[in-house]
C-alpha cells in the first residue's frame, strides 16, 4: 500500500542529492515546512473569513471575561444577565471552532501523505548537534520548525484571530 509513496520518497531523496543529508537536510526541511505552511494558510484564506471569525472570537472572549469577572466578584445580577446569553455564546463558540477547523480538515489527508513521503525521504537524522552529540529525525525537526513558523506566518498574513488578552 505504501510502495508508491516509498518510490516517490526515493525519487525525492535522489533529486535532493546532498540537500537530503545533514547539515543541508536541516535547511531543506525548514524550506519544505515554510512551503507547506504557506499552502495551508492559502487554503485557510480561501475557506475562512478571518475578519468575521475574529469578530466572533472577540465576542466570545469578551463574554468569558465578563463571566469570570462576575463569578469572582459574586455579582449575581451580572451573572444572571450573562447566563441568559450562554446558549448564544456556546453556539458562536461552536461556529468559531467549526469554521477555523475547515481548512485543517481540507489539508489533513494530503498533509499526511506528504508527511509519509518526506519521512521516508529523510531517514535517520536531518540535523545533528555536535555539542550535544545527538541528532534529530525528520519528524522532530519538522515539528520544531513548524512550531516556530506558524505563529510568525499567522501574524504576517493576518490569519491570527485569537486574542491574547
């Protein structure tokens, strides 16, 4: 079942030549990570109205702030008022979650296939740390690179709709 993917992996490894071996493989994986992140955000831009989602998220965040403030202060009148809106807020919260996951679901299966191909194209370590006398496999280096890039690209491309308040 995975034979075609392994064949593609071998072709990619051959085409990359020295870029498939450390230390260049670390840069190759970062470039691939950037490309996949930009593709994913392109899909997200095409499928999600980020401004509308940000507005809905702000409404939910504001309600939560008020709710916890009322709960801490013991303001029963405000609590009653906020509890009347709770079902509406839950509905909005579910809508925000569903909309924000749309692009992820569209991209999930192709990403798994790409990940399997790349995992096989970069066997062993892709980055080596001589001062630690250890290396990292593809999946670990990809997760580190992706974890560092996603927030940066979200801000640069205006795709961050969550609040840090």
